[in-house]
C-alpha cells in the first residue's frame, strides 16, 4: 500500500548531509598538500619577523612570535589529524586555505608596520604592539567585556520581549493594529542614539539609560517583522486549525507565532545588529565603562595599540553573539531545512 | 479572526448518531464582495440533504460554489441567508465534529507528521486521553515509520494521507473533502480513493466530496449532486446504483458516466478537470 514514490526519512536526511559533504570533498579533492599551507605560512611569518630588520622604533616582545608558534603548532596538529583521522579530512582541507590566509595577513601586517614602516606610528602599530597592549590591559578588558555583555543582553532581551508583544498584538488584533501601527511607523525609525538626551533625563543611572536605548533600538525591527510575519500566515493554516477545534489562544501561540518564526528571526537579527551600534554609542555617551568606553578612552590618550586591541576583542565579541543567534535559529527552524537554502 | 463558537462537546447528548450526523441545506444563499468591489452571488437558493453515513459527491463547473458550500458546512463562513443544519442543529461556527480536508495538504511545516496529526487533540486539550488514536490513524493511512518526519520530506500522496489522518483524529461525524485527491497523479489518486473508501466504510462518517473527476464521483459516492454554473444550485441528484466494491469498467458505471457528461453538456459546460 505504501509503495509510493518517496524516500524514507533516513534516506532523505542522509541525502542533504551527503550533498554538503560531497561539495566539501569536491573542493578539497586532490589537494592533500593544502593542509600543509598553514604551518608553512606560519614558518614564513616567523622568519619575516626574525630576519627582516625593524624600522618602526619599538620594544620587541615575545608575544607575537609566541602567537605564531601557537598557530604553527595548531597547523601541524591539523596536518596530523587529517592524516590520521579520516572523518576530519574534508573539513580540515576545506578550511586550510582560510587558516593560512589569516596567518599570511598577520605577516603582511607585521611587514608594512614594524618591518617596513609604510604606516606611521602611533596610528598604525604592528601586531606585536597590539598584542602587548591587550596583554598589559587584560583585567580592564575583561571587565569591559563583562559590562558590555551585561548591558547588551539586558537591553536586547527587554527590546525583544517588547517587540514580540507589540508585534503579536499589532499583527493579530485589529484595534491594536489601528492604534499601534501608526505609532510604530512614526516613532520606530528614530535612531535610538538620537534619544540619548531623553534617556539620560529619564533614567538616573547610566546603565538603565543605556539599556533603555538598546531596548528601544531592538524593539522596532522585532515588532515590524513579527507583525508582518503574523499578518502573512496563510489563512488556510487557521482554517485547518479551526476545523480541528482550535480556539483563539491556540491560533495565536500554536499557529500564528510558529508560522511567523522565520520572519521573527529576521527581526531578531536586525535587532541584534542595531543593538551593537547602540551599545557602543551608549557606552561612549553616558555609561562610563564597557568596550565602547574603553575604545574612546584609549583614543583620547592616543594609545592606538590598545584601540586596535579592543577592536579585535569587539570583533570576536560581536561575531560570537551573532553566531550564537544563528545556532539558535538553526535549532528552532530546523523544520525549514530543505525548504530554503542558508 | 473570528473564533469558533461551537464547542466541540456541545452535542454530547446521546441522541442517535444517525440523526446527529445528517446534513441539511435549505435555500442557502451566499454572496460576497469580489476583490474588484463588485458583489458576487456564489450560491443562490441551494438545497441539499445528506443522510447520516452517506457519501455524496458534489460535481459541477469551475466556480459554481462547491468549495463555498463546503466552507459553509465547515462553519468557516456564514451563509448570507438560508439554513444549514447538522442533525437538527444549526451550524454556527467551526467544530471538531466536522472535519475538512483541502486539495492542498496544508500540513503545518513546523510540526512533525505525528504532531500534525495530533493537532486536533492538542487544540481540544484531550491529547493525554486519546494519544493512542494518533498511532492508530497513522497506521490506518499507512504512515507508520514516518511519525518524526517533517512535511517537506513527504511526497504529495503521503502529505495528503497525513492530512487525512489529521482530519480523522477528532472522530468527526461529518467529513468534508474539498478535492482532496485533485493534486495527485492518477495512480496515487486511485489508490487513495480506495483508502478513503475503506476509512469511510469502517468509520461510517457522513462525507461530502467535492471533485472535478466524474469517475471519482461515480466510483466513490452513494449519490452525486450536480451543480449549476454560478450562482450555484443543485441541479440534479443522481443515485449511484452500483454495488460496492465497484468496477470502473462495468457497463452501468460507463452508463452513469455518459449520463453525467450529458447533464453537464446540458448545463452548458464541459468539465475539463481544470480548476
């Protein structure tokens, strides 16, 4: 009876995984040598650092050579791993050129600053100097990361909560839509940073005013995309649910919101991006701590090595949070796999 | 979104199930405003009665209001005038006692097959009590082993089976089928017809089947209601006096087919299977 033209579940999932792996394999195939690139480039970078004379006057440390040694060790480890453990092979070979590129970029940076002095100090320090700056200030940086994270998450989650509530209300109830939509449309596009004076007035504590600004910034995109997601749910889903005995709460929470989730996640991503921006502005204007404040403070003393240091940390900080949200989305929207590409 | 105000257990009185699951439409009119703003009369004084446990096919030219009638019986829309009864009770909104199956499976893509089928039980808050029904219905439609698969991984026929199981899980007394097999290929469709018949024979629900396929109507139903072009009315009701299981090639089958074709010619239109 069930001799229908459909692949059983196990096969279906294997197929999608298999395809990705196959793509990986195809680009790496015949490039066994490629995994040797990272350690090779690391050795070149070490030689450049050791042999080329310095032209920027600068106290030499062991941090940059140490970093290169770690990268060399890591590269060699991966060479051994892909040789010894077959399942890791495709992946390691796929990422080897990228890894080598990162090391090459460090080497070029070292060359054009410390070695050749094409870029003038104090504005363009070399990697060694930036590492030294981070090393010297690590307790302060750690504290800044903690405070930034706390402010960001507080503001973001308040903003998301408000955005989801407003979005669902405006998307679902006609009365809320009539009053809420014009308000959102007029007030929402105001850049949150323009509200700094107001936020500082309304909240005695700088942390609260910063969190309020971030929440405001996040709330708008989350509201709009939740609303449009809910408004665009196919009516047939509601018809089906209603003929199965669903009442209003079921229709909202078990039909409208799940169906709107892909759109809601776009709002969450937009909100996250704008929350980063607002965080840095809030920290430089009112809040007297955190990564943004550290950046401006160090710039004030012309300590550009530390400015770059904190920029590196921000890059890691923000991209980690972004990656985390991607993971959450992949987990929540797993049912979409195969329907759309990402 | 209007809310269904017909509680699921409103008809818990122990009246004869026979009586409670018959359908009556009296002088039903339904007009609505088209997207261009002009009023459209979809149904004009349609009358039809379906006995409890009977399978009636609705057939007619495109746009004659067949789907409109099903939506009215399901309680998703309200008639402009006229009366629609289930048993002796007026239809006042959607109810879990009246299942509806669309041409598209309309499975919720975010739920696995099992959880799609459970929808009716969860919505009514009786999942705990009837959990075993879910397994039973998955077996009934041949989806055992596919419980944790997501809809996008299913073929058209399997998705439609899942939709059928979902519509059955509340044990509806009336099952409304809006061209449920229309999007399937010929072979899958004929196999599904047998399965729907098997389910109908074991469950003895009242069924109304909207179809474009004259063979399907003759093969499956007790009676065939032929509708006029818009505004829709029941033009003629034909008894299908064939013993079950039916043979698609029996002389009487072909004779009925010719009669219906003639009637549809007589109505001024030839059904060509397009929507």
